[in-house]
C-alpha cells in the first residue's frame, strides 16, 4: 500500500489509494488454474461392465488356525507352544490339506517384527495363502497377550 511520497511539500496528506495489482495477479493465476483443471475434474469414462450369472461355488467350511506370538517371541499353534521346527512341520501339513486353513496371526504389541516376519515367510514358503492379522482395537492398555488355557 502506498501512503505517501518522500516529498512532503507537494502532497501534504497520505495517499488513500489501494494497490490492487497483487490481488489481480493472484486472481488471474487462479482463473488459469481453474480453466486448465476444469476438464480434469468433470471428465469421466463411460464403461458398460459385463454381467455374469454364475452360481456361487459351494465352499467347505474353512478351518482356522491361530498362530500367536507373545512378547518374548514364543510361538503358539492353536494356543499350544511350539518350537520353530515343529511350526515348520505344522505349516507343511496345513499346506497339504485339500482346503487350506486360514492362518490368523496374533502378535503381542511388544513382539519383535523379525519374529512376525519369519512366521509369515515360513507360511508363504510352504504355500499357505490365507493369512489374517487379528487385533484388539477395544483395548488401549499395554497388556501382554496370554494364551487361553
């Protein structure tokens, strides 16, 4: 904003004009952006998707296996503690079943990620494709997971 000149003899009072040039510059830039962006925001691709009338495949009741890892890194197979070699054997047996079970992986929040990654890699190596992560969003306290006896 310009309020006056350095020469006070010519103009005794401050100038009351507002410099609108920066505002016009910003408005012109926004206008150009909206003009260029309008086709992007309003365009769409019209697709006619195919329709299929297939009956749902009958599925056998899927079994689930709970693999839990406590804060110390101990692995549990359906709430039974297992050694790493026994876990490998159980994963091989589960992969050979006609209907593969779904592995539900439960890990304590203090479990090292390395142990969780090793269990996941072992399941993938042996051909198990169904893996889910079980969490407990209702609890915010820091309690360690304990197997159900």
